[in-house]
């Protein structure tokens, strides 16, 4: 389905789409900045029990970055 794309390629693309969608939802007034922040915080809390795993810790850092980028 995705040709020769690797996991990282798909992850970057999905992350970019997620950030764009969140920005659109905020700009359309569908969600507020606070709601986006709560959504990302909730996602981080789901991952938190496994934060000792390197890729999970990396994902949590990305969630922090997403909050920053959506607010921009």
C-alpha cells in the first residue's frame, strides 16, 4: 500500500498530518488550544506507564513538540 516507505517515513507523514489537522480544528474553532493541549496530555498519560521503553519516551517527546507546533 505504501510502496517502499519505511516505518519512519510513515511516522513522519502521520505526525505532519496530525499537526495539520489539529491546526485546522483550532483555526476553524472546532477545538480550542486548551482542548488540543488536553488531548495531547491524555495521549502522553496513556504512554506514560511504558516510558522506560526508548521509543515510547521518544513518542512522549514528540507529543510535547506537537503541543508546541499546534500552538504556533
